[in-house]
């Protein structure tokens, strides 16, 4: 029986091997180096771009990707965007099993045709073809090709051969051809230590990459685009939704943008001019004037995305926003700028990347960014306004657009400027209050929490506008170290004037303290206990990034039951590291009362991989000391 089993295995292997000789997609052909730590393998990706003229671009895409397991199943789906200026041609797709045998030919009518509606758009003329593949077994390979014909030469796709952590690449080719009367500019990032060949001559640029192993995700791994090879491209003569442009640098691009997309959108109706002048009458402080205008916009309009043709890039008319009461980020920025101009304050539209911290590339002047905010310089101070928010205070960006390079668009041209960088001390959460513990270990507490900076933004998004029932659930999660909580008061206030988010909690809970015989074990930190410790990584490969600085200060009065006396009081703690500091101090204030003071400061930054274990140990100590207990004995 053993001989027969091995013979069967031999013939199965022979079958698979012979089949792989006729197909590139057998998993047997994948080297171990590309399978290790991989959830998917890009077998090949060939992107060929031809700039035929300022107003015509052809893009040919050919790709095959092997999905090894369900963790990367999303990369088997095919999404292709199109609109009236971007046409899809020659679409073809196939699915292969693990042996490389074709199991499905995907027809064009297998694709679903959807509006590119994003859930926020009122209007959007973009559409997409979408194929959602449902696998029956792993691994499998999906291969597809298509052509795009577009007049929007302003947008040349960035070359990003690796799309995610845990994805390897067998081969990727990117090439572009362009007329000699057009200048191509490029910004190459992270080419070091990768197997990339570059070929460049007049009118031709080509990159080829081979055998890139998967990059394993590790805790606090950097933003992927900061470590994998990628190239941004731009041409100096371009077309955007039927509008020609010429720009060799950001200054010229900014001027083109202002002259063609902003200049003729700023006019306001007389009623709006009169209204805003009345609101600011008698106000001489320009910052206060700007604040009044900003809050007027917040109260009058709401955010809705509008992406139709050039409207995806050009703001709605300010007069339309005034009349309709809504607009997207460009429209609301534009409307705010128009109102500020009416009261004598200059401001400037600003293109920026929102969410992930990403800079506008300084080298290549071509359309970038996914968001627009407003830059307002007053008396040598920089103010940045997020015009889509009806809740944020004046000039508070939060972590959505803070600390990154953005393109400020002025009438005389574009300028790259860095947005506000919050100091650690500005990202403050200050918890003050008291709690008392009775003989049974039950707790009664009243605390206030004030948050500012990025912590203001975090709490605003988490708690503002929630119902009482929702707040009850959310704050029980926040105070999850305390069981059986019953709230008698939950108040949250968005204090825009002082740029603080304020919370007040009054509650009681049984069994907060635990008992061992006659001893009561009382956890000192009731309201802001840190339980998180980064995962151990024995052989870390990547540097790590702490993305947000913050400072927590806690000052809590503790009242103890008179029938117990203290038999153990923890000593003060003081930890210092390059990642931040941690302090705990307990002092007696009066009989049976103590003041618990705690400070935790975390410093954002990019750190070497060798520092990771030290950071992990620092956080481990914070967890340990946040669990300090006082021991009391019944008298």
C-alpha cells in the first residue's frame, strides 16, 4: 500500500509539473522567496503609457496576481474607473487554478457597471466597471488586461508596484512614451535595496522590477508608500477636463490653477456681502473677523461631495453655495475665501492629502492631493481652516491634515507650505475629579475630562452628537476596568470658543476594590488605565513610527473608608525615555484622603528598528504602574 501511495503522488506531481510547463501561473513555479510571508504574489504587472499629445493619453494595463489565501482576496477584484473623457477598451480577464489551468473566462457582461458614488456625493459623473470574484479554492490566479484612452493628461498614474504588506512581486514593468516637445518630470522614491532597472532616453522612460519578497507587517510599521519603491510623474503641457495647462514648477501650476479654476468662482451676491459685513461691523481684530466668518459658514452650509467633469477639480461658484447651502471641500473653501475677502482678509485655497500623513511631492508639479482647506495668514501667523466641518473650532485641523506639506494656491502662483504642527503639550487630555470607596469596595466618582489639540479631535469624533444611550455604552467601554457602572450624569460639550472638548461623568459601581481576607486591594488609577503593550517582535526588519504625540494628565482625589487603615502605599514612579515620560505621585492631603497624580507623554516620530524593544518595555512598565494598588486593612 505504501508503494502504491507514493506512485500515485509521483503521477500527480508529474501531471502538475507538465501542466506548469504550459502555464506561467502554476504555484509550483513560485520560488520560496516570493511565497514566504506572502498572502498574494503579483506574477506580472505591465503598465504602458503613451502620451500622444497634450490632449491624448493611452494606457495599457496587463496584470496577473496569485491569491494565496483569503487575507488578500480583495486583490482578486477588478475595478476600472471611466467617464466621458476616460474610455475603457479591450477588456479581458481569466481565472486559473493552482495548477495554472484556466477555470473561467470573464466576459464583459460579468462586470457590474456602477456609478462612482462615494456615499457623500450629490453629483458624480464618474463610473466604474467592477468584477467581484468569489473563489472556490486557494490558491488561484486572476489575469486581466485593458486599455484606457483619456484626454486628462494632467493625471499620469503613479507607479506603485507593491500594493500592500504581505504582497510579493515576481515582475513589474512600467513604461512611458511622450513627444519630444513635452517635458517629463519624475520623482523616484525608495529605490535603494530593490532590484530595479531603469532605461531612459529621449521620449522614453522604463522601469523593470523583479523578485521582490513580501514585506511582513510589524506593529507600528511605517506608511507603506514611505518604504516601497514608487514614482510620481508629471508633464509640463497637460489637459484637465478640456482645459489646457502649461507648468514647469509648482509656482506656475498654482497660477494656472488659480487663473483657470478659481478666479472666476469667487463672486458673491449682494445679499451675502451685506450680511457678512453686518456680522463683522465694529470688529477691528482680523483674527476675530476671520473667526466670525468661519462660524457663519459652519452654521449656514453643509458638506456634500460634487464630482462632475471639471467640477471634480473646480469649485462651485460661491454664489451657488450661498444659495444652495451645501458644497464639497473645494466649494466650501471657496465660499469661505470669498466671504473673508469681502471683509478685507486675504486667504488662499490649499490642496492637501487628508487622513494618512503624506506630503505634496516637491519635485513634480502635477495634480496632487485628495482634499482642500483654506490658508489664512494674519499678522505673520498661519491659520488653517477646515471648511467642511460644522463642529471644529476656528483654525483647528486635528490629525486629518496636520503636519504635512500642502500646495497653497495664490494669484501669483503656487507655494508649498507645511501645515500646523501640534506640540506634545497641545494634544492634552486633562482628567480631574475624585472618587470615594466604601467598606464594601464600591466606588462613587465624579470627573471632568478636557481635551485639546488632536485629542480634542479624537473625542469630538467619538462622542459629539451621540444619544444618551450611545454615550452610556461608549463611556462604559472607556471605563472598562470598572464593572457594574451606573451613570447618574454624562455631559459632553464641544467648547469651540476655547477649542476644548469637555466631558463630565458621575457614576457609581460595586466591587471596584477586591478583598483578600481583611485586606482591601484598591487600584489607584480608576479612569485612565493603560493596558496596551506592543506585540513582541523577535527579529524586527522595519523601522517603526509613533504617529501621534499626546499628553495625559490625571489629578484625582481619593477618599478612603474610615474603618480601614493603609498598610501599603506605592512609591512615586518616574520613567524617562526617547519615546516619552511617565510619572506617578501619591500624596496625603488630609486624613483618609490622597491625591493621585499621573502624567503620560508620548512623543511621535520615526524610530530605528533597534529601538522597538526599548519602546515595548517602556509601554510595558506604563501598564505595570497603571495597575498600582494601595492595600488597606480593616481596623
